[in-house]
C-alpha cells in the first residue's frame, strides 16, 4: 500500500527534524567543567544525578534536572520534612520520586547503589561530602560546587550549564527577577544598614550572612545595605573558612548585631520574640525600634523556592 504524497512528505520532514534535533543535542556534548579538583569531561547529558548536598537539590529540582537521589538533613526538624528534605521543595521531590540516600553522614555505598552518571558535592557547609570525593569519583563523574560565594541565581545558572538545563535555568531566573523588580518598585525600605542572620536562641549565638552569601546578595538586589562589623571583633571559625557566614557568640553577639534592622532567616515569629526578649540584646537599635523581622523557617538555604518566599514576606513587611 502506497502512502499518500503529503503523508510521506510529512514523515520525511519529521525524520529530518528529529535527526537535526538529535544532532544538535549531541553537538552540545561532551562538555568540560572546571572545579576545585580540576577540569572534568562530561561525555553526555546526565540522566541520573545524585546530589550529596541537600542545599544543591532544590536548585536542581527548580531547573527540572534529572536528580534521582539526594542526601538529607535531620527529618522533621524546623527546616525539613519527614524525609529530611527542605520544606520549600519537599513536595516537588515527592512528586518526582527523589530517593533519600542518607541522613547527615555521607555514605559512598548508598550513592553507588543509585547508579548515577553524575554526582554533585558541595564544597562547604554541613551537607558537604568532600571527604568522600576520592571514593565517589570512582563511581561516576563527581563535581565540587561552591554555593557559599554566589547568589542562588548564579548557582542555578552554573547547574544549568552542568546538566544541560540552561534554558530552564534562564527561565527560572528571569521569572524571579521579574517578581523581584515588581516587589522592589513597591517597597519602602526601613532605615539602613541592616543585619541579616540566623539566630540560635538556646546557644546564644548567630551566623551573620555576609555580602558574599546568597541571602546578602538577595537583600542587595532589593536595595538593602548590609551593616559592616566593628573592627577587631572576634568571630568563630568552627565551621571552617566560609564566604557566606560570620559566626558570633558570647559578648561579641550584641556588638555584631549593629544594623538598624535585623532580618532573621530560617526563623519564625517565635525566634524574633525570643531575640527581643533577650536582656543582653535589649539595648540594640533594632530591638528598641521594633525592627526585628522573621523571614520564615524555609529560608535557611536559598534556592528558587525559598527566595520566592522571601520576596513574598518582604512584600508583606514593606510593600
């Protein structure tokens, strides 16, 4: 039976299109990616990504990268769901059947069991599996990603390039930046400069977000100015050398909280109330002028999902 001319022509054109699309996709690979361990060649677009960093997982989900499994934090804490996945993207992870490979302590065998074709490790932070790099790199191409020295948008763009999801990453960033511009245009900023931090009431200490942090960069994009620390202030280095935080405790805590307003990330109103009630912090300008703002418990790590919630919160506070 002979196919009609138009039908045959359509099939031929469709075949040419598919062949051209396949060729274009193949032309994008292999790719070379450079990290702190050197230059790596990714032979083809990854299809089975394991994220050993719960911080990186949210950004991978936001760009529809094929992340099949992730490390997790302590389940059912103030930041995480019953899987140990961060609340701002936990529902997305469930819909995409992302497996939990371990809680806290990295496990190379658990990673290997997922048969990944790409493994991502964070360079710093409590979710870093850098100590297992040599083991993990024998399983699949393994990349070390810094998230402590860039905005979440820059991180998203970097991950888009690594995973072949550039268009999705660009679309997410453009969508967010449009929201940011709309919120910024309607905001009336409080007195400047401000201090951004994670407050730990029980331990009487805090992590201050620096200008290099994703949190600091987001506030700067909205027009806020971060307060500078007094010269000679002693800060802790218990979490190693990091670009995104400065650790304050003891007698240095009050001295470091010198902004006209305090923005509490990873915090709810209860945390703000505890800070306001702390007699050792009662003299702070921000406390006396009632400018202590909780930005929500989902903002401990910034990604597309949590940054959107920060925008919504700031819009309510200052819109």
